[in-house]
């Protein structure tokens, strides 16, 4: 077993994905240690989840900074006090500058509520319904400068039912997120997942363009 992998989680809201990781990594038999949770919003419920588990919770309010670059520089400084091997975006709602993404190249993951490259950006569940798609899902990807465009690690696919609403879809997608995000973080912590020149590598093998696919 490799040494522990220290992780910093960035979030802006509820923290359901944070909770899924906390629960998944609770048994002693894994190499992940969540060192800190950082939110750009002081009222994010994810901060409470962290405190309740004895994880350090920090607030860095983007409104206190003069522009994205200044905020991102302060964010880098704060994250690096924890010296993480991996930084995880879990419902973090601020676009990150090129300098930030470069600093954490190959050790920055995001989860997005769509089957990327479909539906980059916001309001994905509503857009899936409006398009009449038969399938929806979520994606874990390495973060690059291209928003929601970095190499895919794992996707979970769910069927869209005729009576689905944006809320019902969101609920089922969230349940899948809570499976695939801890899985991807565990792979990284075990040294199995990395970012290569041509995409994400699992056990040294280049993953398919859509990443590892899970169908439910
Ligand atoms: N940064 C980079 N460079 N690349 C990515 O792939 C990123 C990223 C930062 C966040 C998460 C992303 C998502 O999964 C993410 C991926 C926020 C916005 C956004 O428009 C878009 C995508 C994502 C996160 N944010 C607005 C902004 O001006 C603010 C919106 C709000 O505060 O509600 O930053 O969907
Ligand atoms: C998740 O659905 C995540 O995929 C999405 O926000 C939600 C956060 O939920 N991320 C984005 O839309 C990023 N722009 P959570 O706070 O319960 O983990």
C-alpha cells in the first residue's frame, strides 16, 4: 500500500460529494486522508459536514478579492499550506484561471453532472430534458484550462424516464456521483490513476475518450 494521499476538497454548496467521500474513506483500509475543505461561500453546508467529521474547514470569499487572478493566487496559497497530493472540486462553482490549473496539473479532479462532452456549464438536467435525451449521467475528469473539457476518468450513465423532472434526474445523478467520485479518488490515491500526454491513464493504460464507463 502506498503512503497516504492527502486531499483538499473545494466546494461551494451542499457537499453531498464530500459526504460520500467521507463515508467511503471511513474504514481504515484505504490511503485517502481529507486534510481540509475550502469553500468560497461561508454558508456552504459542506463546511459543517467537514467540521462534524473533524476535518479543517476554511472559507475564502472570492468577493473579498479584486478579480479572479487575485482570488486564485490566494486559493493556491491556502491549499498549499496543506501540501495535498490531490485537489478535488466537489460542487465548486468558480471558474479557475489558467495559472491555477497549471499549478495543480495532473492532480486536480472535478465532477460534472452530465455525460461530457455533452452539456458543459450549468443547468445540465434541464438541458437534457429539453433535448429529449434517452440517457444522462455524470463525469469525473482531470481539470484543464478548457472548462469541463479535461480528460475523462469515469462516467456513470442512467436512463431518462418519460416522467422525469430536472429534480428527479438530479437526484438519480447525485446518487451516481456519490459512487464514481470516491472511486476515482481512491484510484488516484492508490497510484493507479494519472494524467498522461494523451489522456487519463488507469493502471498505465490510456482510458477510452469517455473514461471508464459504468451503466446502471
Ligand atoms: N476551472 C477550469 N479552469 N476548468 C474546469 O474544467 C473547471 C473549472 C472550475 C470549476 C466546475 C464546473 C462544472 O463542473 C469547474 C470546472 C462553475 C462554472 C461557472 O460558470 C462553470 C463550470 C463549473 C463551475 N461559474 C461562474 C463563474 O463566473 C459562477 C457561477 C456561480 O457562482 O453560481 O465562475 O460545472
Ligand atoms: C453536483 O451535482 C456536481 O456535479 C455539481 O454540483 C453538485 C454539487 O453537489 N457540480 C457543478 O455543477 C460544478 N459546476 P454537492 O454539493 O452535493 O456535492
